[in-house]
C-alpha cells in the first residue's frame, strides 16, 4: 500500500512538472516553425543555396535593401523586433511578404515564433 501511494505521488509530480514545462510560448518550437515557414524567404542564401541556386532569398534581400546594412538582413539576427510588429506582418503581410493564415500557422505557433525571434531581448 505504501509503495502504491509513493508511486502515485511520484507520478503526480512527474505529470504536473511536464505540464508546467509545456506552458507558455516555446522559442525552441518557434525555431522549428520558423524554419518551415519563414526560412524559405528569410534564411541566409548560403545554407539553402544548393536548392535555390545560392541567390539572395526574397525576404533577406528585401530587408538588406530596406535597412541598407544598418540592421542585419536576417530576421534571426535582429534584436529590435517587437512582438506586435511580427504579428501584424505575419497576419497582414507587408509588400512582398504574403499573409499567413491561422490554418497555416496557429496563434500558439506564432507566439512560439515571436519567442524565438525576440529571444535575445529582455522581456
Ligand atoms: C514569400 C516570402 C516570405 C515568407 C514566406 C516570409 N516572409 Fe517575411 N518578408 C518577406 C519580404 C519580401 C519582406 C520585406 C517586406 C518589405 O519590403 O518591407 C518581409 C518582411 C518581414 C518582416 C518585417 C521586417 C522589417 O523590419 O521590416 C517581418 C517581421 C517578417 N517578414 C517576418 C516573417 C515571418 C515570421 C515569417 C514566417 C512566418 C515570414 N516573414 C515569412 C518575405 C517573406
């Protein structure tokens, strides 16, 4: 009997800590979602150059022109992106950037992307 109670309480602790670990946005999952949906335009041409012929990717190229080198053209190297700005651009699009629907990237996944892109900022 004692053993069963011990086992049960152990399980309870294990379950509650894993549930806690999953709450809130995850920058780690944000990287996975970013790689799938954003890197095809916002990656560095070098890493996916084999597939796309090594030219600059549209997002990276456009941001290079927009900021003329004052900010890094790679979104993943930016430290100034505000969460609300990322949401507005992803949901509403911006010039050459298409909108992304909630059926493609859920709100929770977008929160994960934001956690990833703002990971270097104090929040
Ligand atoms: C089809 C290509 C494409 C895809 C896919 C794409 N983007 Fe973009 N993105 C662009 C282009 C092009 C721009 C530059 C728009 C401009 O000229 O201001 C841009 C701009 C942005 C900006 C504005 C940066 C700034 O300082 O002006 C953010 C933020 C952004 N993208 C986030 C994302 C995220 C997050 C994803 C993935 C969910 C994504 N983008 C997917 C093409 C893309």
